[in-house]
C-alpha cells in the first residue's frame, strides 16, 4: 500500500457503511483524509477514532446535492493539505420501488444524490487536478448498474449513468491531464440500509473498502478502470 501513503483523499458519504470503512482502512495506510457527509456528529466520531490511531483526517459537513457545498469541500481540502490526489464519490441513496408506485420524490432524490452529486464532486476537484496534472476520481456504481432487477429501475439507471460519466471522464482527461477514473460496482453489501435484504449473502463494508485501496494503490501510470465485486454466493 505504499502508493496510498500521504495521498490527500476526499471521501463523500463517509459517515457510515462503505464510506466509513474505506476511511478507516485508508487511514491505516497513511492517507490524509477529508471526510464529508451530512451527519456531522458521525463524522466527528470517525475522525476522532482515526486520530486516536495515529491517522490523519479532517471533516466537513457536506450535502453532495449542493454545488456550493462541494466547492467548499474542495477548497477546505486545499487549505488543509495543499492538494487533492483522490476523490471518492461514495455518497448515494438506494430507494427501491416499482415504477407504477409513482414515487417521484424518491426518483428526484435518487437523481440528485447519485448523478448530480457525482457530477458536482467532479466539478469541484477537476480544476485542481488538471492544474496538478494528476489525480484520481473514483465513483461508486453498483452491480445493478450493470443488470436491472425489479424495483431497481431508477436506482439502476442512476448507477448506469455513473458508469457513463466515469468512462467519459477517463477518455477526456487521461492523456493530457493524467487523471485516472475508476468505477467500483459492489454487489449486495451489509450497510444496514436495506433491511429487506438483510438475510441475503452480503459483502462487508470493510471488504469493499479494499477495492478502493486496490485501485488507488496502483502506480500512476496504471488506471484500474472498473472493479465489480460480489459476494461469492450472489448469483445476479
């Protein structure tokens, strides 16, 4: 994990689940972390835990659906550490329902967080990374961004959009700006968000966190474009 040492890494959705596990795992390997989420109390607890274990982390309460919040987050990272090496666009919502239920407020929330939130994150860090001529943007997709199942149509659409955005970013920025783009697509993960799937085979958040570390740890001249990681017993 030598390539992770001292990298400045922003993580959105860092207050629980995969975001929290990734923050703790990267901190153990010497990353300098800027953690973002809406729940300030959870962020404070996680940062305190990292500091107690000799890690290096700060936090900022952030709403990824706000352009202004995301711009402030990037500026905060620059003020604290002087550069931005990695952005992990981890924040997301999964609000499953059948389309005939017409839960349009949930559709709007899914689009705002899962698509616009990713775009606002990219917009916040891209000028700095282009100026540095280096950087790495990692976006969270999902196995159901590859395969739609009943009740996931809108969520799957949002995660398919993340894959398209990530590939477009890779093509546009890899040559001149040397910015890497990665998509992580986990299968069922035990984050405690979807209780109706609690009995299904699931990955632990700490297992998924290692996928992020794997992508970041590669030398700068190698870009891990996509990682799909499922529980061994998951068939879809």
